[in-house]
């Protein structure tokens, strides 16, 4: 049973930066496309960034140019560097493997990001 643990969230002012990290027990990330998701109150959980096993990345239009996803398979971690944060980035952020016919690991607790002046 893979247990995902996200960390690094917090409260920042607009224009600030945060770095999120995601880890799990065991060397499980290396064979999967890994995603960062976010869910704002009353909204669905959406993908914001994706990284393939070879390191290719894709970003949602709303974060492109501001967020950077990376992975360290040796440490079994996936990170999300978030710069130039905006109030609309406020959400709970989660990581997980990309959905494979609907199959994903159980969701972790997420990490709250709040952007407010």
C-alpha cells in the first residue's frame, strides 16, 4: 500500500514562492508519470503539472511559466516549485501517479497553500 505524503505548503503573499514535496514509502515513483494536483474549495481536483519517467513536463495553462515540477527517483520524491504565486493558486495540493484507466494510489492528506495579502 503506497502512502503519499505531501509537505511544504503555507501562507504567502501574492508574488511569493513555495516549494512542495511529495514522498512515499518504497521506490515506487520511478515507473510512473507523476502529477501534482490541486483542489480549491467547492471545485474539482485538477492536474497542474505532470512529469514523465524521462523528465518531460506538462503544465496547466494557469501555472505555466510560474511552476516547475521535478522528480528525484533515487529519493522517491516529486517536487513542485511555485513562483509568482497568485490568490487563485490557493488550494490543497496533492501528488499522485497519473491515472491509468482510473487506477491511482490512495490520496494523501495534501498540503494547504494560501496566497493572500
